[in-house]
């Protein structure tokens, strides 16, 4: 059944708190210690110990038993309401944690996409720098050009050749 404090137990069975404490010390009434050190009394123990004595002091037995059962049911209802409130709080905390984890996953995916694009950019940049240019090749020394005479960096692209008949007309060598 439900666990109640000494104050609540005294109210339920219409006894003084000192009487209940004395009965606990004598061993007539059982007690339960909670993990946090608080002492509670099981309502079944109250019914076992004081159920008959409450009937003798009050009006008819049926009404006092009914009152005790009603009080026990009310305490059980309060306990269930507390359990439901705790369950709702846990559900809210779980939902909040789930949302935070989803947000972190989305952030992780974004970081991965950014890193992938940077890797692609670095690969592209490396490919561009690996293409030989006129400066990188020693063709400039053969042409007799020095670095100061070059105005533009140009890629090493083959020159278009003039048709042979044009070279004969202008008497120039093919390059």
C-alpha cells in the first residue's frame, strides 16, 4: 500500500504522534526507511495495528473502516498523481534531449559538407598549380627572355602552326 509520514498516520488513525512513535519503538507498528533517511509508515501496518481500535472508539465499525479505506485511497491517489507528474517531467526531458541530439547531428552533417567542399577545393587548387607554365619550364632561357621581360604568366599551351605554304610565302621558320 502507500507510505505515509507519522503526522499523516496520526491524522488517519486519530492517534497522537507520540503514541504512534511509542508503538514503533515497541515493535507493535512497522516502519519503513526511505533511501534519503526519512521514516515512513505503510498504511497496511496502520490498518493492521489500529483498524480494530479505531472501530471501538468511533461510531459503527462500517463507517470507521470506510473512512480509513477512503483515507488510504486518497493517499494512494496522491502517490499516483506524483508518479504521473514525474513521468511527464521525464518525458519532457527526454524530448528536449532528443531535440538537442538532432540539432547536433544536423550541425555535424553541415561540418562534414563544409570539410568535403574544402577538400575538393584543395584538390582543384593543387591540380591548377601542377599545370606547367612558361615560367616553370626552361623555355624562356631558350627564347632569350628573362623574368623581367615576361609580362604575363601563360600556361604552356602549344602554339598554332601556320600552314606550310604561308611560311614559304613569308619565308619564316616554323616554330
